[in-house]
C-alpha cells in the first residue's frame, strides 16, 4: 500500500463533533512523506529507509540512548512518570488550554515507558510520544501504543506546527553527552540548540513548550548519580555544562524563535515515590519538599532560578 505519509490517526471527532487536526509522521531527515512496506519505511522525497524495532517505526537519526532496562528501574520510572503526569502535567495542560471542546495536540519528547501518553490521551488530549532509548519493548502494554515512535528530539518526524504543547522531563541534560554519562561532548551546545529548534518547529503558533531538569546553579545534583536507596547527593559545580539553568533554556529557546520564557512552580512535580515509604526518606527529603513549596508561592517566584532551588521547570511560547 502506497502512502504519502503514515497517519497514526485520521481526523477523529472531538468533543461536540469537532474534528481533531491530523498528526502525520514524516521523514525525520527531510519531512517528506513515507511509503510503508512490510519490512521498512521509505521516504518518497530523499529515499531514506527506516526499519521497525519491536514492531514500531524506528526513525532514530544517530545513536540510540543507552538507558538501563532493569525491570525494577522500569517499574520505578513508570510509577514516577504516572505520578508526575497526574499531579503536574495534566493539571498544567488543562489550565493552559481550558477549552475541552477543542482537543489539543501534545507531544512528549523522551516519553520513556509511555505512561504519560496514555494518561493524557485518556483525558482528551491528542497525544504522541517519542523516545530514542530502550523502552519500546514495553510499549505494547500501553493503551496508546499506536501513538509511540522511536525517534530523537533533534530530528522530530513531524510536520511543522503539528502540536499545541511540546514537553519533556530532564531530556536536555542527556543531549550532547557521552553515552549515558555526565560528560558533555565538544558539540553539546549545538545538539541542544537543534533540540530546541525542532521542538519549536513542530509547535503551532501560540503553543507552549515546557521543559524541566535539575538546576545547574544548585550545588548538588540530587537527581543523578545516586545508588538505589541512597540519599547522598552528588556535589555539583555550577560551571559544569551537563545541567542547565533557566538562563540556558532562555538562550536556547529565544534563538529558536520563542518568547515569554519563564520559570514555573515546581510543587507536585515530584511525588518522592521511594522516599515517602520510609521515615528516613521523609525526613531526609523534607528540606527539598519545603523548598519546592516555597519557590512555588507566587510572591517567591524570583527564587526559582536561584541556587536555592534544585529543580527548574521552564515554559516558552511560540510567537503568534
């Protein structure tokens, strides 16, 4: 069967009988239409060929991210992402786009196990997720498994202006690094600029980009490098470019064509899944939970970019 593109979903009726805009999957190199055969996809414009991995279109350009696939790690990741989606992403997106009669198109960059796509889809968002790691073998268990693709953020396989929201959690620090390490490559800034540009390209005018990661100015990286069950933080020098600051994100997204770039509240982003199940965990993490609560107060928003805050969430808007 010859197709000008792979449409994962045709125009589907939204609430009130309205039509949801089509989300087309195209060549990640040139954005040309794809022709599908039993064993591969072929771009009708540049003749690039792509195979399938675990039954999913493998549109990854470059290397796959070498993330850990231990079952206990996957289960923990799934639980954390479910908690964050339920308590942070979903309420935020519903606030940004309160008109439930117009289903919004959402892209999760670095969707991991895909639980966020499932939850957002179930609440009326036309959602899709991409990931370049080793999580596709668990995707068949997702309700929205047909909305997940193997691809990377620097070469998104979507047409311009395909989404109203593009978001990611702690993806930027892992772009432009050596494998799954904390050591950046000589071209790390170029790769991060490419990611910001691609996220902006596939965003519709007036749409929102939301990104999150540890704060480069905080003296400890409490989210990377700890052994399972340990609460000992990894000391961090703010001059190390592995992590990013709000200033870094502002520079990247302004260059990509976004404006109104600012820090969001962080309360309820982290559920402290492991820590809340033990007295020690609750005690040790209580200062962090207090900081998240404080910087999320409107009157103390100026503290969000500062060294007092270990986690930052940044929103950018594409010009209308």
